[in-house]
């Protein structure tokens, strides 16, 4: 693998992360750090910080594009934002979400649209939601040479079916079904699996049962890795914040205060001064 050094960080070069490397991390017991990214500067900073996987999530619909769900996000949206992220990274693996109705209708659609994310946008892998109903699509994409990450539990593209963003698989039958789906996705060729919004014990049980890594989001500490939406982590998103989110900064408030100071300086003619003019 090619080594890439984060420019200007003083850190040692990192090898490019690939699907086999992610699987090997689980074998070695190394926890996998995943963050979402939708633009060049965010992806560059996360890559320099040492994140292993950058997920270009269809969550861009709510935290970037202003929709009230992920459902309106299109393939063109995903290609556009994935391109920005892949131009920024040096070492992190880039995984692009397959948006609503880009794979549900047929396996042929899935292969064609996943191919766009790899060929046009430069992604290293794609992610799709669902269990038994997407197995054939996963199998076909893997056969075409496209690494695939699965996603079970609270799958946001099914929000209308769930009746909202609710914890999934609380009952024994639903937990057994999720475990079976996880094993089926692994057998179909997925290299990793996102587990979202499920009981912590189930997250740990699935993680122990699989040889591929699990990436948790609201699925407890027993998963092989964790992912957060960067806008939630940084305090940039002002909508509903799930209780599993840990805020590491309040950049939204800092930005608002900076904007207010700028506006006040412009109104009072304190900006620009002579030193800030040509």
C-alpha cells in the first residue's frame, strides 16, 4: 500500500486504508474510527487527524442540504460530495452511501449506481441499507469488484416504515432476524457492517458472531468501531441530536458569535482598517 504523509502535521506517513486492512484491524483487536465528511476541508482535517474511514453519508441531506430526511438525496448529490472528499484524503478509506432508490429496484441498478460512486467519484467502497432484501445486490456488486459495507438496525431510508427514528430490534424475534441478516450480509461479501440504533447487548453479540468488523452508531461500546456524524460531534447541526452523540466542540455557537462580531465591525466601520486594505 502507498504511504501518505499528512502535509504539515509532523506525523509519520500512513498506509492507505483498504477493505482487507479494515478486516485485519478487527482480527488484531484494533478499534476502527469512522467519521462522516461531505466536503474537502472537513475530509482533509479528519484524514490528517488519523481517522480510518471517511463515510460520505446520505446524512448530508439533513446536515448539509437542509432536507428533513435522507430520502431526497440523489445519486448526483452523492457523486458531487464524494468527489470533494476523495480529493482531500491521503490515507483514509472513503465509503459512499448509496441513496434511496439507487439500489432497491434491482441488482442491476445497484451495480450501475455503485459503479458511478467508484468510477466517477473515486470512492473506495459503497454502503447500502437493509438485510435479506439487498443480499442479491450485495453479491452482484462484490462480484463486480466493488467493496460493500452493510447497514442494519435503524436504517434512515426506512424512516417512513419505522414511523420515526426509533431504536430497533428490541424484541427477541427482531434480534434473531437482525443476527441472521448480519450473517447473510457477511456471506454475500460485505467487508464491514454498520449497526445503528439497536440495544448495546445486541451490538456486542453481532460483533462477536461475525468475522467482519461492525461499526456502531448508537449500538453500544461492544462494536468493532464507531461512527458519528461530524456535524453532530462538532455542534454544527442545530436540529435533533440523538442521545448517543458526544459533543466534542460547540463550533456552531463559535461561528454565530464570529458572524455577529464581523457584522458589528462592518456596521461600525471598524472593518476593514488601513492595514487590511490594498
